[in-house]
């Protein structure tokens, strides 16, 4: 029997300072409810590995706006022009 967990339980696995790989492209396919749970949890100093930074207010952009991201490893900045290349 398969065990399923909810977004809050998934976010509980993520601790301050961890490296997390997140799927999606410009927020499409990004697990929004897990991003919300991470922001709510107040996790910080994350290194994110992703295709891009997403868009402000969606996807990984929620983590960036909340100040949870210390380092972003991606192929592009997405819609966040203020991020350094």
C-alpha cells in the first residue's frame, strides 16, 4: 500500500540551509502548494536548483520574495531581472 503525504508534511522534510531541486518552467509545473508550505514554515538560506527563478508571486518566486533563497542555480533568471547572472 502506497503512503501519500500532504504539502505540509513534504515541507517538513526541508530544513534551513538545505539544497532543494524544484521542477517546472516559469512556474508551470512547480508544486505551488509545497512552495506555499515552505513560505509558511519560514525556511531560510535555501540553495535552489531549478530551470529558472519563475515569476514574482508564483512558483520559486514565492520563495525568493519571502527571502528564503540564499543561492539559485539555474539556466536563467526567469522574470526576476534583479537577480544577478
